[in-house]
C-alpha cells in the first residue's frame, strides 16, 4: 500500500494556512483521502478513480467521494489526532 503526503495551501481572509491532506491507494482504482478541517477536525473520503495518475485523481475523491465512517478512517489514518468531522 502506497501512502503519500499532500499539502495544499489555501488562502483565507488575512492569512494563509496549510491544510494537511493525505491519500492512500487501496487499489489502482480506489483512493481514500483524509483532510484537516478549519476547526481542528478532520475527515476522510473514498472514491473510484480511473487509476492512471493518482497524484491528480485524489482531488476528485476529496470533493466528490463518499465519507468514510470514523472507525475505518481512523484505521487508515491513525496519525490524524483531531476530532473526526461526522458531517460532510
């Protein structure tokens, strides 16, 4: 299983903050993506992808994937220690 760290910089009023984003390929056509929220929380999503370039496909899963249940998300991303966000 391959895991890569992805960090995106997102501008918010009067400041710039980095959000921790990470994805894991469960299969060549299935990605899970975890992302920190703005309120000290995090969430994870799963989705099907074409499987050609995961470095570009993870963002589609982040925006359109299905939210993972907390217990599964914590198994896949044990180093995310913030409160899990249960709403989309």
